[in-house]
C-alpha cells in the first residue's frame, strides 16, 4: 500500500503533536510513563498553585502537582493531586504548605509529621495550608501601624518644636565651644605628657637617690644601740624626777624658794630697796662717792 503525501503529512503531524505533549509534560516535571505514589492535599485556597507545580521536601524536589479538583458543592474543599517519588513515605501528620519565593514562583512544601514509623498509605489525604507571604505579613502589620500613627505625629510635633527652640541652637553653639575647649585641653595634656616623658629619667634618678638615702638612714638606725640609748633616757628621766621631787620638797632650798611666801616677799622687798638705791645713786652720786683733788669733802 502506497502512502500518499497527504497521509504522510498527517502522520508526521500526529507524531509531532504526541511528542509535543510528552515534551511539555516532561518539562513541567510529569513523568512520561505515569506518576509515582499519589496523595491528596485539601486546601481552602490554592492561589498561585497549578498543575505541574513542584513539590519539595526539606528543599529537595520529590514530585509535582498532577492536578487540582474544585468541589463546587464545597467551595472551601479544594483537592490537589500530588504525585511523589515511590521511595518517599509520608509519616502521619504531614502537611502540604503552599509557599512562594521572591520572584513569585509557587511551590508546595511538605512538612513531615513527628513519628517516622507511623506512615500514611498511598492515596491518603493530608492537610494543606498556605504560607503567608511578605505582602500578607505586611497587611497584618497595617493595624499596628495605624495605631502608631497618632503617636508618631505627636513625636514629630515635639521634634519640630524642639528644633524650633532657640535654646537648641544656643546649646549646639555651646557644644562647639566645649568641643574646642576639649581639643585645647587634649593638646595641653599631650604637651604635659611629653614633658613628663622627658623629665621621667631625672625624676627616677632623684627617686633612686632618695631611696639610697633612705636605705642609708635605715642602716644607721639599725646600727644604733637602742638598749643603751634607752638606759640613758631612763637615767635622764630619773634625774628629772629627782629634780622635781626636790622642787616639791619644802624643806630644801629650792623648795623654800618655790613654796615659802615670806621668803618671796623678803626677796621682793630686797629687790625693791636695791632698785630704790640704784635710782638714788644715779640721782645723787656724790652722796656715795667722795673724790676731790685737794682732799676737800663736799657735803
């Protein structure tokens, strides 16, 4: 049977369509000879998720979403058919979470259950959820931001009033003066430090001399006979005590001079008479001294 050109063209077109179909499925991640183990994930919102969306577990691609079924009788019951590698087994309690990256690529992330020995069977249903994106998180922050706006307005008003206060400009001017003073003080401290560094050898030399003198004095003090010195001090104190006893004794001469009032009065009178005599002697010396060349006495 000879094929006409039209039949040949038709066969080539069919073959091309078949190859295109399988090629598109392969590029989307679907297997050519059927999928692996199927599971079903139930969502109430599958925004961004579509057939051929990749499925990841701990960042590793383990399957694809083979299809999405919408139940018109239960709008919040959307079932996604997941085809996973046959080697992957899901523990009970595993969840499927819809997430997206910064570029908007949507994927399905598996969150495994805690018990790895209690496994789900093929065809079981798992719970689905949707990760909040950046915009959703930002939207949740809007009420808090709105509550903060009056406070921010009050703070800005206070800041504007503070900036308009002339005292602030004066304070800043004073700060400039203080900064200049600190710079000058820093320079003076540096100069003082350099002077101290230059004078430090001399100071250390003098300190060494003082230490040497101190050591010499200490050695001399060590050479002093403390016992003999103390004996001399005790003897001196004994003599002082004897002198004090003699002064306090009214029978001795010194005691009489210190304690006998009549003797004091007599001595006082004698001194007064002697003083009167000296005065009269100065006033009338001729009464007491008689001297003449011719031996005549002047009365």
